[in-house]
């Protein structure tokens, strides 16, 4: 069993390189057994004022450090994460609940991101381009924005933080991070790794507290020039509205209602594996979780039978026990939301083919567990097929043909991830073109993003920005256009040309 250090049990803010005590604290629970594992600051807005002041001063120095040297720090951070991977993974499972194998995958995602973004220290490419005038040089370069605010959710407490903080830091910004109050341990670990790796004081701050106080203070502070947010659609909308009032750049990564499409020529066993992994992994609490299966009528019965059979093998319990395939739900509020949607589904006329109930696991009676659940006879307009449930609940929707499948996929307000199982290469390319999501998988489930590709969605999932990939740099940099005239005379653009 993993043992927490005193620092981990009694978390402190990290402001200007100092571990700062806060008297007002909240309890942090292990969702597997409901026990208190730590106490976390419930900070006031004042903490953001302090962090922003020191971040502003430190950032001006940091921006002058050559980017390849800034990158060296990320190589160190990546190496330290690698050395500590197993402990980090266990802590992640302890606070978030996801099964240990998935926790290891999430920590690996952070390690990959460290090395990938460290490489950007020697790229951060701008462009050179011809001038329209003689003896004049034109180019554009990326510049740091300054102080940036990142707000992260509990379901990927370390991966998402690395998607945001690593590109921000390598491109010369200072970061103020408000993690979710549900999962503060990962923030503590990452900040301590940065500190030990030698990050100058004031470049990374961690301020724990509620979104409405600390998050709102970040949005309102003049010195914080960008907010990069990941969380629910509802909160994202509020964040965007508040940022709009301040004319502040905001990047939003929000919810999903992702579908796996199974065509009549699909490898059904492979499709079942893809559905199980993407619907029930992280107990369905992923933004990319498959919560709809859109199936061709010719294979609906076969798929349904095999899926129900396979679901019987999904053991649910403490994520630290590697025999379990599904861990707990994050908290009571998460369970209540899932239960509410079970009732909604039944009232709407969907058939509860499996699951649908809260689970009690022996010796873990105070944990928050839910049965893997399948609704059949679902139509695309039902609320269970439209709204994010964020639990191990899948809806099976039957369609007559490929066109109906694509239309069903697209008829939701979200646009994060989609998948199609088919052997027909023509349909693969048509689907790639017509599925209106930011991520498309072929013959794989709806989860499994790799860090060097852009991550994000269309419609209600985002506002046009992307996390991870080289595209993440766009959130944390400004483009500067530079013209150097070496003609020795005044040359006027658009006027002194031969046109
Ligand atoms: P929430 O929207 O509840 O919270 C996200 C973060 O925002 C938390 O740190 C929260 O703080 C903070 N917050 C809450 N209210 C405000 C506010 N008024 N102003 C500023 N910040 C605020 O999401 P969850 O933590 O429940 O995460 C689950 C959601 O995240 C799902 O909808 C999921 O789909 C989405 N998600 C999207 C991803 C993507 O890349 N598209 C990836 C992963 C998750 P606190 O809760 O501590 O008060």
C-alpha cells in the first residue's frame, strides 16, 4: 500500500518558489474507499494576486533564457517523471480512482509530452517570407504571451497539466495553475519535480481552491494574459464569458458525446474490444469516452450479444488492485449524476440491457462504484444519447446505412472524438471527411490520443484551440511580424512597389 509523506498529506500552495501554508483547508478523498487521504488549501483570491505579481517579474527573465536552455529543464522533468513513474501512477490512482494500468498510461503521456516539448526548444519555428519591396527582409516569430493561467479537471490530473504547462514554459511564459480540488496530489508532485529540476522561482505556481474563487481571480487578473481551460461545457461557457469581459485570450477543451460506428462489414470482436476499452476505461469518465454505439441493423443483434457477454468479465473495484478493470467514480456527485441519467433513459423508453445500479464492493463499502451499463433501443434524440453522462454507460443506436450512421454521429452538440469499424476503404475516407469531430479513429475505439497530434474538438467541445501537438504552442505564444529594411531609404509598402 502506498504511503503518503507529510507534505503530501498536508498540501500547500506553491507561490514564487515557496510552499505557502493556507489555514482554510478541504479534505481530499480516495474514491475507492471514501477515506480522507490529504488536506488541500481552499485559497482566497489574494493567493492569485501574489502569484501573478511574482510571475510577472520572473517571466521577464525567463523569456530571455535561450529556448534550448529552457528545454533542458523539460528534459530533466521528463527524466525525473520517468524515474518516479510507478509512485506517481499509484498516487494518481489513489486520488482519482482509475485503474493502475491506466494511471501508468497517463503518467507516460506526461513523460512523452516533456520530451516532445523539450524538442520544441530547438524549433519554435517562425517563418521567413519575401518582402514585396527590394532590399527588405520579412519574417514572423513566436513570442511568449507572458503570464498564463491554466485550469484543469480531475479526470486526467497530470496529463492535461503537462499538455498545457510544458508548451507554456518552453515558449518562455510563467504559469499559474489551478488544479481541480478533487485531485491535488498530482499538482503537488509535478511542482516538486519542477522545483528539484531547478526551475527558477516564479515560473510555475500552484494555487489550490475553488473555481469560483481562484479560477475567477485568475480570469480577472490583468497580468494573466491567457486562460487555458479544460473541463465541462457548462463551466467552460462561464469561463469564456468572463474572459470575454476582460478581452482575454481563452482556450477551451470541454466535454464530448463520442460514438463508435460499427458497420455491417466490421470485425465484430475487434469492435467489441474497442467499445469496452473506450466506454468503460476510467469508468467512462473521459472526455473521449464512447457513450454511444451506432450500429448497422445487419449486425446489431450480434454486436449486442457479444458486448453483453464481454461486459460480464469487467471486474469493478479498487484501481490499485490490478485484477480490476474498472475503478470507482470520482465522488458522490458523479454517482448521483449517473443515477439521474439511468432514470432519464428508462423514462425515455430505452431498454436497460445491463447494469444501471450503484455497486457495493466488499471491503470498500464507502467507495463510489457503478455497474457497467448498456442501454439498447436508444434513438438519437434521447437525452441519454445527447448529454454527457460521465460514467460507464453506453447507448446502442441502430441505423439502416452508412449515411444514417454519419448523421447520427454528427447530431450532437459536441465534436470531440469518433470512430468507425469497417473493412471498406472507401467508407474509411468518406468517414474521415464527414465525421465532424476533432479526432477520428478507424478500427479503434474513441480514446487513444498520442501527444504529438493536436487534441481537441469542434462545436460545443472547444473554441478552435488545441492542446498537445505543435498546435498547443499557438495558445501560449503571440506572433510578431518583423520587417528589416536594408535599402537605406524610405520604402512605403503597397505604394513604392511596381504594381
Ligand atoms: P469542471 O468544469 O467542473 O471543472 C474543471 C475545472 O474548472 C476545475 O479545476 C474547476 O475547479 C474549475 N472551475 C469550476 N468553476 C469555475 C469557474 N466558475 N471559473 C473558473 N474555473 C472554474 O470539470 P470536471 O473537473 O468535472 O471535469 C470533467 C469535465 O472535463 C468533463 O466535461 C470532461 O468531458 C471535460 N474534459 C475535457 C477534456 C478535453 O480535452 N476536451 C479532457 C478532460 C476532461 P473546482 O472543481 O476545483 O472548483
